[in-house]
C-alpha cells in the first residue's frame, strides 16, 4: 500500500478496505487485500458496526469488531473510500488508497480513540514459502490497552514462560514480521514484559506445515476484552490467564482433618503446594505430601509425592515417592474441587473452602 490518507471523526476505521470489494475486476486482478476490524472503540459489539461505501455506493454493512475478510482480488490502482457509522449520515473516515501491483496486503483497523488513536495499519503479506515441516508466523500487537508505548509492552511466551523468537518489549502498533517455526501444537501466551503477569492465554492450537499465520492481539480490556485473532482461521478460544487467584490455605468442607496449601507460579503456568493431614492410626509418624504441576485457566493437574521420616534441622535428605496425581477445578474465589487419584486406583475428593485470601481473585 503506497499511500493512505484519512480523516477520522470517531472509531470507524475498521472496514476501510472492504469498499474496494465492489470494484474488483476478476479478469484483471493484480492485488490481494484482506481487511481486519481490530478497533475496540465501543463497549458493545453492535456499537462497532459500520457501513462502507465506494464512490458513494454502499458496498458493505454491519462490519463488526473482530470481523475480517478473505483476500479480495483487485486491480492495482487508486481507490476513494468512506466508512460511516451504522445509522449515521456523515462519514467517520474518508480515504484514498493506492494498491501496488503484485502485492498481498493485510490492512488492520486499530485503536480505541482513547488510549490510542484510531489508525489504519497496512501490512505486506508477501513471504517466501517455509521449509518442509515449517510454517510462517507473524505476531501483531493491535491491543490498545494503555495510553503509552511503554505501558503496552508485552512479551510472547510459551505456557512455561520461555520467550518466543526474542519477542520481549513489544509495544502497541508493532509487529514481528514473518518468521519460521516447526509445525506442531503450540501453547503460547501474551504476558507482561517481565513475564510475571499473563494477559492473554489462548487454548493450545495445532499450527500446520506450509501455512502463513498472522496472530493479532486485539481488544483494550475495557470496551472489548483482550483476545487473539489468528488469520486465516479466526478468533482463538482463550482461557482465564494464570494469576495468583488461588494462592493460600484451603480447608476441606468434608472433614476437619485435611486441607491444601496452593501456590501458583504464573510466569511458568505452574502450581505447587502441600496436602496436609494427620496420622489416623495414632503412631505419630511424620508424613507429608507435596504436588507440582501445570495450571491452565480454571483447571490444574499435578504429580503428588509422599514424604516421611523427616527431622527438624535434620542432616539426612528425605526422598519423596510419587503416589499419584491431583486434579483441581477452581469453581470460585472461595471454592475448589480437588480429586486425588493414587497409583493403586483409589480416589479421594475434597470440597475445599478458602481460609486465607491476601491477593486479588479473578475467579468470580
């Protein structure tokens, strides 16, 4: 896209390039363009709706936040376009667009008009085919959740916290360009710059060999929730980002003898803790249980080890023995269902109530 000039009176830059769709010439198509609506300027989805016109004629109606088109095949050249809020008479944006021959484009409308200005963001999609077994992926930060570049900086990480392709300190309105990765199932997340706070946590997804995938962070967290668009697939399902909501002591509602201590490690999507109980036989033998595993959204699973025979200030190391696994379902800020399955097949279920809550909780 050689030149784009625009005049915005509100947040309706979303469907800008769609107007060119009526101007498509199938016989002489030389350019391909797809358009993405990533501008969270209204607090309802219906409020983001726009009508698009080309040369005064209506070409598109009710184009909403997170909508995107397939590639439109167009003749190269200049286009005069207008975008009008649905139900309004005056254009919110008027633009002259020049499309260059032989180029593929993704045009992203972004900004919320409050934290970040409304803008039209053209990206060139032309890229060499990936090597056998690989795919091309591009990460785009189009989520205007803060009013300064520094405050919008994020890192792209695996669920375990490893940085992907050196993508740390990525500010709003920045993109990685395409890079190659092996085709596989990926569990990635958008985190704070230091990796300690998770912002967007998509469900793990298969990325196929040979594909060109553009992953776009969208939403402002106020008008519209933070999320991920993955072109050409669509919006990815997300889960509640791991935080410290379940940190603390939890007592069993089923018995007065048992409970749990839970400690999430958000940077690693990891959970560790202790199961405490008492010796029912009265032998006075020391025994304790620890667990270590993964947490995702409102669920976690962890390996459980049993320990015995320790002494205070003891000098001999105590070896743990794996005895099974525990699964957690986080129902609310004051309710957890914990299921312990031992290696011999026996199962124990606890309905847990919170005893302490010193940190904010996002489960309710």
